[in-house]
C-alpha cells in the first residue's frame, strides 16, 4: 500500500494430523506491533514446539490471520487465509459488511514430528561368552538422567526375526525355566538420577563366534528397552512412548575342549585296536578363556571294550582349568569284540560349572564322545616282559608270551633274528602249535655286548596262510618293546624315593606295559665310575 500499515497481530493456526480437535493457535508477541512501511517486507517467526502426543505424526498450518488497525478504531480489518481456500482472502471492515478477493497465497508445508526420548543410560556387559549348556545370568541396569520421573519401564528381549539363521538362543526369568524364545520384564518407575536393574538368564545350544543383542542385520539377539515418560505440558499431563535400542555382542563357546586318542603300551598312536590286546586311552581336557570348575568325570566304555583295572581307576575331580591349563587322563583298556565299522570307544560325562558368580550355581552335566576306531581280530597276540634296563656283560631274561585268540588250532614258524649287540641262548627257530585259546611262553637268556640303547632280538612269526602272516606282521607285536637301555658294566643306576620305579637286576622281571612306554627314566640317576689305572 502507498501508506504505512499498522499490524496489530499475526496469528497462525496449526492442527495435528486431520483431527480439528487437535488444533492450536500461535500469535505474535504483544510487543511486536510493527508499522509496515510502503514497499517493505517484515518477517514474522513462529517457534513451534510439538507436544509429546504428536510424536510419530504430522502437523500443518490451517490458516493465517492478519489484524490491521486497533481494535478500538472505527475501521478494524482482519485478513485470513484458510487452507480450505488457499487462493482466496476474506476481509472484514467494521460495520461495512464482508468482501472477498483472490490472492496467490501458499501456506506452509506439513511438518513431520519425530519422538525425542528422554535421556536414559543403559549399562550392561559386552563381549562376554556364554558356555554351551549353562544358564548365564545377565544384568541390565537402566538409569534415569532426566529431571522428571519415568514410569512404565519395560525390558523386552528376543531373537531378531531378521537373523539369517537361528542360533538356539533361549531366555528365562529363572534357572528352572530358561526355554523361552523371548521375555518381557516390567521395571519399577525411575525417579530422577535413579537406577533400576533387571536380570534374566541366557542359554545357548550351539557355538556361535559372534552374536549381537539388537541385531537387525545378521545373526543377532534384540534387546529393546521400551519406556513411557510422563511430562507436564501447559498444565496437562502428556505421555510419550519411546524405544531405546542397545546392541551388545557376545559369543557362545564350549566350556572346554576334549581330545582323545588310542595308543599301544609302547606309546605309538593307533587307529585300529586288536581284540585282547591291551591299549591305552588318552584323554586331554583343554581349558578356554572362561575359568571352569570340573567337579568329576565319568568314563563310559562301549560294550566292545573293557577296562583292565576298573576298581583302581580314578578320574580328576574339583579341578579348575582355563586357557593356560589342561588336564590329562589315561586308562588301560582291552577290546573284547571286533567291529565291522568304526565305533566310538567311549564317552566321557563331565560335571562342571563356571568358576564365578555369573552362572547358575547348579552343576552342569555334559557328555563328549571320544575317539572312533576300528576293532579287528588277530589270530595271535604277543606280549613281552623285559627288565627296565640291562648291564653290559651281565645276562638277563626276556620272556615272550604267544596267545592264540581263536577257537582253532594255529601252527606257526617262530624265528629270532640275530643281533650284533646281544648273544642269547634258547629257541632260535621252531615250529609252534597252539591249540584254541592257549598260551605259549618262550624264554631267552640274553647277554648284552654293547652299552647304550640296543635293539632286542626280534621275533618273527610266519604262517602257511599269507593273510594270517600279513595280520601277524601288522598287529601281533605292537606291545613288544624294540629296544632296551644297556649301561656300562662299572656303572650304578639308582632311583629317587619319589619315582618308585623298580630297577632290578637281570633275573628280576619288570612289566614293560607302563614303565617302558616312553623309556621312563625321568627320575632315575645314572652314574659312571671310571676304572682305576695303575702306573
């Protein structure tokens, strides 16, 4: 206009969504009554503060009203742009009637209102490990960082539906029932700067290298904290539902690693066992990063194998292992029946628990299947008894026992190979006839000629059947020692009191089954006496 224009007030009406009842009006402050000069533009700013109930929706302006002149004047004009008629303007002159004119006016666009959750702090473990079979106790602490109380706090835990595969994760409120795919926990209302702690149990059925709490991408576990906050806005109580996501990564591992293998009494690893041949079952238990208390271990053999000394057999108990420690167990067994395919020789049942308070106090029972082997039959098994050591030029006795393991008579040709290190007397070559399930002993008197580790006279067994001969060469003498330690004539061998190794003279026999497995002279002392020479 060519003349100055006095603006008394500018009003903008807003509405939330499409509900007219959810509308309100913002006016310019009373002190802002600008005098709009000709050919000038004045900017009015309106600060919009969405209410909590508007979260998730949209707000938009429905009308703009301009009040021109004083309300006490004779002429008072009100201009209003309505969203229903965007391009029209209506004005009213006091007592002069109402007229309308078309003006190009564009109202503000819709505004999206996003929820702004109050400040909460979530404290929980990250990077922990859940042992397979245990019920892991997990704690979540929520702290209110606002100056107002927060009510209706709820903790939800479940496995994400977006996981690429299911990991067998189960949750529970207590130890007795930990088999749910999800759980929901109600927490107490939080006063300002206060904390609330919730606990639940996690159990895993298989090992997973990396599991995440709140995994919407990849294999994961979703931990969502949903809470409702009550605020006071314009003397009205408004509530706002908000969700806080927290991602936590963890892994599931075995409580320990069990390795096993079979070996002969000479210490040689084997993948095949022979009926009626004594073998050693070795079991190694290796700890992991989480300390574990092993209370007991029970060994269950299959029906094809018997334990040689079941009464004297004892396992380790009340042992704590971690990544820096391991346990070993050994027992002597004897196969009693052949198999047509590999079988699990035994399974070991461990009773254990985590060595701290983050797990359930109850003991956990876990079984491990031990090594798979074939059990074959050999018509003849040879065992041998030799001294622990020999002395040069002092004879000793070697006793061989040949056992027929079949129900038929077996005829064999037995030959002892000659050796440059020994002289021996006794049978050198003969034809042997063993009736069903019978045993035959062969005794040699051996005279060592050279000191050091020497190869014993080797027994060869031949049969008229090539198949039997091949079986004898492969299986019959796996527990027969090949070498013996020969000391010089003027030396003494003494054992420490702790070793308890019976070092006897040549005429005394010493079982080779356990002592000679690795040449066990660890605790023995060997001294050499130099000869006195006369000048």
